[in-house]
C-alpha cells in the first residue's frame, strides 16, 4: 500500500506529524510519522522520487500546523476570509521545498544497497534536516514557525548545546532509530539512540542548578481585548479600562515591573509630533494617563507605535515599538521591532501584489519599518531587559544581544490573530528560546497565552487563552550563558557537519 501510493501516504503521514506540536502535543505520532518518512525516502527509486516524498510530507505537516494563519484573514475587510486558506496552502507549498531538498540530498549522499547505507542515510538526513531548517529561518526573510525541535520541548535540554535546529536533528535521529529497529538493525539503532541520549544528557548537565528568583515583583497583564475591537474608536476606552483594571496592585511589597501587551495603546507617547496626531491630549498627558494605573516607583512596559516624519511634517514610516515608562511618566527607553511579519506588517512586492487587491493585515496607509535588531535596555534596579516583539521570538539565535546579555526577555505579543492553535504554538517556541539561551521569558498578550517562563523553559505561570487576568509573581533569575548562547547557530551547524561526515565516512569504510 505504501509503495503503491507513496506520495499520498507521505502527505497523510505529514498531516499526522503536525499533531506532535502544540496544542495537541502527540509527540509519539510525530516520531512514528518521521520514521515512515525516512522509509519512504530511503525506498524511493530515484532522487526525484525522494524529493517528491519529502515535499508531500512537509506540505501535509505545514498545511495542518499553520491552519491558524487562515484565522487572521477573518479580521481583514478588504480581502475575503477564504483567501486565508489559499495563503496557508500556498505558504506550505513553498516551505515544503526545504524538507524536500533535505530528502533529495540525503538520498544522493548516503543511499545504497548494503545494510550500512541505512545508518549512513539516517545520519545524512538528520544533518541535512538541520541545515534546511536553519535556512528556512532566513531565506526570503525567513519563516521559522514550528521547527521540529519544538515537538521535543519537554525533554529539550540538548537545545542548550545544539539549539533548536540541533534538537530537531536529534528527533530525526530518534525516528531513524525506530526505522532501523523495524528493519532489525538493532546495533545501529542502539548506537544512534546512545548518541541522542549522550547529547541530551550533556545538555541537561550544563545547568543542573535552579536559577531561582530575584527580589523584583512583576505583574503581567492580559486584558482579553478582542482583535475585532482593536481599531474601533468606540471600544478604545473600554479596552483601556480592562488594561488598568488588571494592573492595580494589591500584592507587591515593593516597586514592580508591569508588563502590557504588544500595541496595547493606540496613542503616541513621544514628544514632538505634529499637533494633529496628539489631539485631544499631549504626549505628556497620554503618558500621565497610562502611569496613573501603576504605583509610585513602579515601571510600566507597554507596546505602542512610533511615527517618522519628513521635513514637511508628513508621516513616512511607522515602527512597532515597546516603551519603558517610569511612574513619573518619563520614557526610560524604547525598542523597535526588527523582524516584521510578511503579509501582516508589510506586504512583500507591494507594488505588484497591491495591484491585484492584496494588502497587509495590519490596517493603515503608513508602512512599518524594521528596527536595528535584538537590544537590551538597562533599567537600573529593575535589571537588564531584552525585548522581542511577537513573531521575533521564534527565530533561534537572534533573540538576545550577546554583547549585552539581558537578565530576562520580554515578549509582548498580539496572538488575538492566531485562532486556537497559534497561541500555544507561539508559547512553546518562547519556552524553547528560554531553554536554549538560559534566560527567563515574560509574555503579555491581549487574549493569551500570557506567561512567566523560567530560564529552564518551564512554564511557571500562565493565563489561559481568551481569558482576562493578571499574574503577580517574582521575576525569575537567569542562568549563566549556555553553550548555544555563547556561539549561537555555529554549534548546530557544526553538529550537522559532524553527522554528514559520519555518514560519508561510514559509506566509505563499508565500500
């Protein structure tokens, strides 16, 4: 049955593999699905057949796992909602090229008739899977959502060494061991599993001690403001009231940090804007209104928007930003989002796509421009805060300024676009960033899932999706830099090189 309809079976296996990611978390299904994929590629009659089987598998996985993208189009008046499913399938057809090429080159590099070729093929495919996942994160600005390693999050200590993409390679190796066991190649399967266990154990041993907690109280706010009301001026006062209602302090013993979501406010906070953008309040008046919700000595971190103007006072660009406000209404620092969402905050090839009726999902006529990249704000007694806005947190190796390592990372987000599958997937990827970098991650979103994540990637506190609430907690401490934090994606790429060299050496030795 499998060999008679290999591409259809690959498509089905790929769709089933998506159940191993959040929110379902059925990781054994993913492991078995990848073992099936390895069998399909290894048994392909040609390199072209290997590519097509890998590609169909990935189309199935991405089409199911990225279903939340279609939900975002339900908030777009200028484009029909059904276009969201066209976007999901179209994106999946493109993203599937990367696993397809991993299958193609693994089949070319390491396949043969002798039994040792099976082991060499598993090693080669794992290494090439790592390389192509890394490429998926930056080619054409990248789309790193749901890397395979996130399915192994609960036992993902190896990411401290080899990062997210190396963790994905370990999953492929484990699936390859399952395939080898099915082929009664017990010694080869045991050797691969021993290697997977050794790397995982080494990652666990790098940071055995718990990081503990600082003396800084924090409040994480989730107002449960619906995306459909975000740009409704009638609802703005009600949305702001929900924010302040969850902000009022009843527990903190000292000055605390209050975290509000991405784009929590629509008002402009910086001085110097043309008067027509500040009516009826000045920027100072807006800041004073916001900080009335916090106590004396507190710090408010909130999402907002910046504008850039030409010399004639006309707006020419916007930035998705985060501001740090003192209780005296002073701006202590800010950060501009660097990795913008294609199709959301900007429309690629807008001069062409705009002509056929497409538009970006965020309304407005002024385009967003990217900031300079990962930054750390020194907030004095409140510590050093790294910032990653929403989508940025999914890019392994890009979330921390290594030259100015933060004590924690704040990840404000607006997951109200993302349906029911997107928010738990986003949370899982934020947890993996905390684990591989060794720093806590704080998340505040309008509709969930807001969370406090410690430096070991553990979920300490959370507010459920589509719920209003706040978290009062103590700020977790960071670990020292992990090996991945020190060297970034050079480590997983070196790991991929080792796997490929082992595959080539094994084939050469057997010949």
